[in-house]
């Protein structure tokens, strides 16, 4: 009954996901770039990253439209669990954090794989709880 009425359609969900993700990506990227000195890290020839002057990097925020659509396609599949519920936003946040950050298949800092395979200290990588129990590297 109530759940059926509150279920979003895909196109409006995709539009909202694209706008929200793109703005968040741009703002957080700008903050990280300025306060975490990303330019120095990214522009290092041994970083494995494209330089900040690369066309692809400059197009990065605009290309987040595609990631927003990807997110919406996943949210849409779980719409009954995410929308029309008081804690739906919390479930969505945990889905993104659990799978997209902590459980990612790559080994970036801040992920469980990064904790295992990189030398980045867990406290700096965003895993402060693991830093408390981790052996010193």
C-alpha cells in the first residue's frame, strides 16, 4: 500500500542521483585537492595517476554523470528497502560505504584491501578503528 506509492521511477531517481553525486564529488574533490595536497600526490610521475592538467582529469566532475546513473540503477533495484522507510537514507549510505569504500575490490587507502596490501597508515587512510589494533608498519 504505502510502499507502492512511495516508490520512485527510474528517470527521476537517476536525475536526483546524478545531481547529488556530481555536486558532492566536485565539492569533496575540491576540498581534498586543496586541504590534502592532492596536486602534489597526483602530479608525481610515480603516482600512477594522470596529471591534474590532463583533459580526462579536467572532465572528471562532468563524467560523474555516468556514475550517478550507475548508482541510480543499483538504488532502483533496492527501492523497496531504501525508499519510503524512515531509515532508508542510512541503508543507502551504508550500502555506498560498505561496498564502494570499505569493501571495494581495489586496494586504495581507506579500504580493507588497502589496509592489507598498502603501507598507508590506517589512521590516515580513514580506518581509525583498525589503527587501534593494527600492528605498527
